[in-house]
DNA sequence: ACCGGTTACCATAGCGCTATCACACGGATT
DNA sequence: AATCCGTGTGATAGCGCTATGGTAACCGGT
C-alpha cells in the first residue's frame, strides 16, 4: 500500500491517506453561510431560513431586508447541510431500464430543463429487472441517499410491487407509462394506444387490408397498448388483424427481422406492417430487402418511437413520436411541485399524446 | 427523539406548507449512526470513523471488534453528514456535450459499473459550449454542490480554459479526449488517429486510390485526429488525399449528405469515402442512393463510432469502434482511486485503442 | 387595566459525521 | 531515573442548516 511519503510530524499521522491529507478547497470567494447573512441583516438564522424557504411568518419588511442581503452576496444554502438537517437530499433519481438511448438522453434532458435554476441534481440509476434483489437495492439506495424522489420509465415504472415498496418507505415518485396506473400526481400517461390507432388509420386509409403487427414483449405495457390501439384504429375501418399476421417480437432489431421474414414468407403476405417500435421496423426493412420487396411499393411499414434511425434510413420511416423531452420535464415538475408547492409551478397536464409522422415508408396499396 | 404525532398545537403554524409539513420518513429499520456503533463496540466515535475510513492508527484487535459490529448491523455512514463534515460530497458529475446518445448511455454505464458497491452517485450535467457563462456556471455548481470530481467528454473535455478553472477551484477531473492533453492521471486517451489509420489501410488495401474524407468540425479535436490518422494510414500505401476530396462536415447526417453529394458530383468522383463519424457516413449513403450509386460496388464507405445504425442500415457499415463503456469505467476508477487510494484499485491503463470493424460497406475497387 | 390568541422573531439544540487536540501508554534514548 | 518519542484512543468542537420551544409585541374584547 502506498504509505504517506513524508515523515510524520503532527500528532496522528495517517498511515494511509485520508485522515489529514484531504485536500482543502481554497475558498477563493469565502462562501457565506446562513449565519453570516443573519448577522448582516440583523436577524436570527431561523428568520433567514424562513425567508429562503418561503415558510411565511415573516413580516414583509423583514423579508425584504433579508432578501436584499441574500441577493447582494448571491447566497444559496449549502445543499449538504440542508440535506443533513432535513434528512432529505436534493437528488432526484432517474430509475430506468429503457433500451433506447435516445429515450434516455431525451428524458434526462427534459428533467434537467425543469431543474435549471433549482438546486436539485439528477442522479442516474439504470436498472435490470432480472436482478432478483432489485427492489431491495432500489429501496436501500433511496433511503440511504435520501433521494428527494425518483422518476421511473417503462418498463420498471410498471412494476406495482416496486411502487408498493416505494410508498412504504414514503419515497415520492413519478411513473411514466402507457396507461394510467396510479393517481395523476404520480403518473405521466403516454397514451400509446392513441398513436397506434393513428398508425392503423393511416395504413387502413391507404387501402391496405392485409395488415400485420409485430408487438413488443409482454414485459412492456406499451406493447399491449400499442396492439390495443392498433386494433381500435383498424376497427374504425372495419378491419381486423388476421391472427397469422400478429407476431410477438422483443423490441429488438433481430426480432423485427425474424418476424418480418416470417410474415413475408406467408403465401398471402401482408402488404403493410406496423412494428411495435422503430428497431423492429428497421428489422422488417432488412427482411423486405432480403425478400426482394420494395418499400413502400410492395410493403408499407410503420414504426413507433421516432428514433434517430427513422430519418437516416431510406425510405424514411413513418412512425409515431412521443414528446419525450416534454415528458421528462413534466415528470420533474410534478415531483418537485408536489412536494414543495411554493418552489415550482405544477405542470399543466400529466398526460401526453403521441403523434404520427408520415414519411416515405408507407404508400397506397397497389392493386395487383 | 421524534416528537409523537400529536395534533398541531405548537406555536408557529405555517401559512403555506413547508415549515412543518415536511413528510417524515418512517424509520422502519431504525438506521444506526456512528454513535450507536461506537457504543455497541465500546469505543469512541472517532475510532469507528478511523476504521471505516481506513485511516490506520487503530490496533488490529480494535478494528476487528468494530468491523464485527459494523457488519452485523450493516452500517454505512450517512452520505450527507459525511459530506457536510468533509466539505465534499460523494457526487461525480458527467459533464458532456456529446451529441451521440449511444455514447452518453455507454459512458454512463461504464462510470456506473465502476461505482457499484461504492457510495458515489453519478450526476449528469449536459452542457452547451455556446453558452457564454458556461465556465462560470460549471465552477459555480462544482463548488456549490462540492462535487467529488467531474468527468468530461469531448468536446468540452478539450477546453483548456475550463480545465484551468477547474484546477483553480481544485476540482478533481478526468478528461476523455482523442489525444493526451494532460497528465495521465487526468486523461483517458482514445487514440482516434489509430482507428482512422486502420480505416485508411483497409480502404487502401482494397485498391482504392480516389479516396475522400469528410472530417468533423474544428470544435472537436477528434476531427483533426481522425484526419491525421487517415493521412498517416494512406501514406503507408503511398497515397494521399486529393484536396478536392477533403471536405469539412459537421458530424451531422445532413452535413454528411451534402458533402457526399458534392463528392459524387465531381467529374472524377472518389470510389471510397471515410466519414469522420457514422452519422455523416449514413449521410453519404443517402447521397449515393440519390446519385444512383451502389454501396459498396460503386462506392466504399467507412464511418467512425459504431453507432447502432451501423448494423441496422444496409449494407452494414464498416466503421471504427471505441470501447466507450470501458472508457467510462476507467475514468471513474481514475477519479476515485486518485483521491482515495484505499477505496479503489487504479485502472491499469489510461489509454484505449479503437478497432476497425469491417462490414459490408467496403469492397475491392472494381477496375472499370 | 387584564387576558387569551395571534404574529414575528430569537436562542439553541440537534442532524451524523470528521478533525483537533489532549492524554495515556510503552519503549527507546538521554 | 528523567526524557523523549511514536502509537492508540477519547472528548469535544465544529460543518451549515432546520426544528423546537420560547418570548416579546401586538391585537381586539372585556
């Protein structure tokens, strides 16, 4: 082990490192504390505390006097000291098992947008639902780090057992999911079925009748919701999915490719495919290419997510977009405003709507 | 101890919310503090502190006795209390202006892997270099949140002025960049030029001579490094880039498409293009399609990054991969071990090598 | 005058940890 | 012996904030 290099002098010379060798930050601009502000404003610390926490019970005159001192010195309370006293940190955790990198980046961006100007910080905690101790691990870290709250994305957001545990430890949370599973205060509802229905109408309106759907895995509620919406949309045109045209994928490129190949090998192959997400849709592109079919002339394809690839690939993919950045923003607003009503305006709505983006992968059915 | 929940009678009834309405976490498993451990082990708090911080100066016998109590109750020190006393939090910030979502997700994953089992938390801080107050903002948050350290990715990692400021406020940092710009302890070097040289050799070995390169923006050091490496690789085959074949892109799909179109419109069009990243490479795909050229028969293309799209698109893209997850992991190890030598093994190496992945977008030159 | 009831504020005790300093103790040096 | 170490340990004072409980000042109503 790397022993301390210079010979000891003071009492208590650490053998290893930490005890006294802790680097000390040079306090260039000597950070003011609440006591300094109190002294400068001729009031007690508690009164300053009341003012910066908007607790009321302070005369306007006193408040103004304190605020002037606070603003003058640009004072902001120390997050750690506050966390210690409140037994609650200003960290918001994003707990997520989303496989889509763009989703992650967008949701983080949205959360951060809502946080700008606050002293909240965003901590990321990806997770793996196959870990048996996951619930315990999450609860452990939430209580130990005293997270202010957590934001959950699909599919971990759909885990009611985990939610039960979070309630038990009184951890505020916001879940993002395709349907409402909770009180509005705890939910962002994405209404995936609306987007899927829109996709169905678009395909049906183009004249297709042999329409296939590759849905996602059961572990994602969105898979079932997109299927449901798709059926609803088709029904409006008096159509339904032939059971042979309904396949289960895994939200992955490979599964899309396999299901696509399977569909295109059918004697009466479908002329349009709605894939549960863009990854699978692009898999179908690949299957179509191998089968020598042109998109959209021979096969129309619709995806879901509006991943970056949707506009990179040719033909560009008709798909459904969710306002993910916005979802992140309102999730954070919900979390913060719900607990700390004076600190932030609550978001207007807790449900968002997907929208269909028609591009070049869909075309009217050509009667043969 | 916590006052029992008797009905509000105390003086000081809050007008608004916060003062007394703060939800109190039910201490299901009454968290032990260092004092409890000290009492149970019949030693002072300080001695317990010494043991859990590996500060030495404790007899082995005493240490074992304390560790037995600690393990028995699963005690872990409170992060906020420790942060307050140490004037340093256990938060590591990822400061990044990377446009590639996969990069972000991977680097986060790597950092988190290194952090598992520690009490460090990862805080994300995307940034925008066009914000004029960026340096001040970063310094402000680093000092105010007392970040343990920061990890910087390209291109913000290449900002020497920012680094100077970080040194000034004594904020530990690790930079990830294409070339060494700092001491090894502060750098992860990605040697982009090695990957680019490899790409050049691959293209040259296929017999191409009319070889183009679309490089990235000057604000990314990787752009210059990839160009440099590419030239070096070509030189080994006695080749060089015709100035007309050297274009400046912006690391975006659109810029790749435009530069691609420009190249393919030349009388003597290039037969191979090395794009500075995959996004631009896919843009060149688009340009080739519009020009009616087949890949790889008429045009070979090589990218850089190995983005998800590289394997989704057809033909799959020959590209250069960087071990981004691994980079994140060693960045975190470097940061933690450098400051806290007993807590983590330092990473073996602080430089990583890119590798060429030959796929289907490159083929031997067909003599016409 | 008195009086409970409110409002505005203060003094101070924590929150859970680390750092400072003191002290006791054995062994080596005067 | 007397003195000096260096080593192991404990009491205690912070770190910067919030919460508790109290005390003045002020209120209208007797």
